[in-house]
């Protein structure tokens, strides 16, 4: 299994010596929302489309592969979804 989106973002922040506050300023996303996303909680992002958009912005700022980050998000989303009836 690959890394979660939150873990990927956390690793990128650490690798660049940045804080969540630095990321918030660069992305113009609320620090509290970023903290939730780092914990792989995407419930306050405004829905899947917004979550994916936020992740693309974050990937651009941190210079990480957006496709890999979105694949991790999709994998994590699949794990959270209840099975189809």
C-alpha cells in the first residue's frame, strides 16, 4: 500500500523545512484545514472536487507529483467508503 496523502504532504513539508503555516500562506488555505488534511481528514474540504483541487495546489507548492498525491487520495477514499449494497 502506498503512503496516505497526509503522510506525503507531511514528508514534503519536513523535507523542505516548511511549516503548516508556511504552506497556508503559499496556498491561501486555512491552517486548520491543512492540519485536517495532514491527518487524512478531508471532511471539511467542500467535497471531492475541492479536495482534489486543494491537493493539486499543495502539490504545486511543494513540488511533489500531483498524480501520485491524487492516487493516494483516491486509494484512501476507497478505503473509507462503505461497500456497495
